[in-house]
């Protein structure tokens, strides 16, 4: 079997011969659910959950689709780099079939269910006006929550909240300049009294 396409990645289960052509397009889309994962070969096994005539098992006997990666490759010294996102059985994925061929599926994207999306947004309102200054920070907030429940929250005003393992936090608050006297980034360094108060607060937190 030949896998055609100028930008297609070679995967052993899809064939090892790459032919330069412009006719390899994703012409069929379907929603599916992951039933198994192979991390070493970077593919998932899926079951279609949409009613479509092309939603039949592939000619290989199982529906195996290559996972995408928007950042991966090798550096100038041959070392691999990239981002590997966790995938789990039960995840919902968007599958594309090259040339409508059920034997050539690829994963285009993943979608969380509504409950997960609601828990991750952490938004007070359902909608914000993008030009409203009073809600600009929330309207442009980006939230990343990791499996260990650490997170990275960066809002529209540049406020940054990082949570690490062990309930360790780091806050960057550029929109509240009136507290800059409590840090050493102002015109004068932290006074001995303020430094002592901070140490006492940290000591109390460590005992919790």
C-alpha cells in the first residue's frame, strides 16, 4: 500500500513508501471514541460513534489512526524533541479518512466532553465582550491544567498563576502596582520588617 501526500508522516502500519502527490486529501470526517493506545508507535485504536457509510472497520481489521503532533522533530544533532499529550481510552477524537479510504485514518483533533470543558474554563460568565476593559482579563484567559492538577493560568492583563506539585504557587500580578513595595523590584528593596513578616507567613503555611 502506498501512502501519498507531500506532508504525510510515514507509519509502518500505513505503509513505508511515500510518493509525492497532490491528490491525498482528507475527504471524510467522523467522530470516534478511543478504545486502545499504542504510545510507542503513536497511534490509537478507535470505534466510530457517527452513522456514516465509511465508518466501517479498515482493511487491517482494526481502526488504527496516527496521532497528530503540532511540535515535534529532530534538532541539528539528531536528538528528538516535541510535545507528547496524554491520550486515554474513552477520549473523543475527530478522524479524517484520506481519499475516503477506511484503511487510511488519521486523528485530526481531540475534544473533551461538556462536563470536562465546564470544569476547566473556571469562568464566571458564559460570554464576555472582547473590548470591555472590566472583563478583558477573563475574556482573554488561557488555562492549562495538567493531570497532576498543577496549572498555568495567564489572563488578558498579563497576570500569571502557576501551581506546582505540593501546593506551591507562583503569582505574577502586573496589574496591581500598589503592592510592588512588597517585592524587591521597586525603587527600594524589601525592608527588614516586611521580610520578617513574609518569613513568618511562610513558616505558618509549612506547618499546615
